[in-house]
C-alpha cells in the first residue's frame, strides 16, 4: 500500500490507481466528450440554418415560376 503520488492522500494498493485519479480521468474524458458533442451540435445548427435558407429560396423560386405560368 502507498499514498497517491499526486497528493490526494488516498491509500492505493500495489498495481491499482488512486480512486481520485481514476475519477478525475473519467471526468476529463466525459468533459472531452461533452465538448465534442457541443461542437457537433454547433455544426449541425449551422448546417440546418443553411438548409433552411436553401428551402426558402427554392420555395420562392417555385412561387415565382407558378406566378409566371398564370
């Protein structure tokens, strides 16, 4: 047994990591995943906005063509 070398004052057993270090690593991984998901969401929102504009422009083109036909 030994104390965590990162200063967490946790008792660790041979061959095992400090429970606090493990929790911190898991937290960092979760934060990275959340950050990646947030970035993906922002990109999807940009794509949706672009596509909304495309749909609007196509609708306006269709209306104009229908009015010309009348």
